[in-house]
């Protein structure tokens, strides 16, 4: 297992993770943007629909899982790095799709993150790269929390605050 100085920002779709990651990046912190969003946006630019992108749910979720694991394997564990979702989020997404989550659970045990920040949900808003609905987003929040707790993480809940206040909250809770 790799013990890291990495921090995960996670939560349901539409919880403000990406906005906070961008704020951290603007402040000079190293970040890893959400793999699934980048992949979906790239496929949409190629003319694919969301239905087509996610037609094979297992292939899609495995692609995201292994891309996240590949990125993590390439990073030094001693640097402070913030992730917009990490490998254990895949456990929740596999479960949401009704897939066996043993594979992401096993891969999640390869890395130990410093701290997990779970963002409280904002009002749900749909966009081109978001296929979930409000009910699925609520379910995902529970699944994500349970995924990290299953791996033995204590979770820091990030309340509904302004972007700047959320970033300050995170920075105050670094170890």
C-alpha cells in the first residue's frame, strides 16, 4: 500500500467539487481533475451521445477506474495533491450501475489518502457531462460515503458555504 499526502474532494454530482478544485488550483495547489468528466466531455466533442458513451456500463466504469489508477500510479506520494474524486469513488459508481464492486474495492486498497472531504449537496443541475438525476445524486452521496468508510476513512463533511469559504475550510483541515 502507498501512503500518500493526497486529499480527496468528493461528493454527489452537483456538490461544487470541481469549482473548489479550480479554486485550489488557482491558489497554486496541485490538483487532479475529475477523470470521468474529462472523458465524457472529450467523447461528446467527438459527436457521441451520453447514451452511446455509457452504452456498456461495465466497460465505461472500468475505463474510468483504470484511468484513475494509472494517474495515481504516476504521481509522487509525498506531494500535497487534491483529487476531484479518487479511485474509491468507482466503488460507488459500480454499485449505482448494479455492477460488482469487488474490482474497484481491491484497487482502492493500493493507495491510502491523507484525508477525504465529502461535499454537501447543492441544488441539482443537469449538464452535458452529467447523466445522473437528482435521486441518483442523493443515492451516490450515500454510496460514496459508505465506500470510503468501508476502506476505514474518517470523512470530513464540507458544509454549504461559498467557494472561498469551502476552500478555506479544506485548508484549515489539512493534517
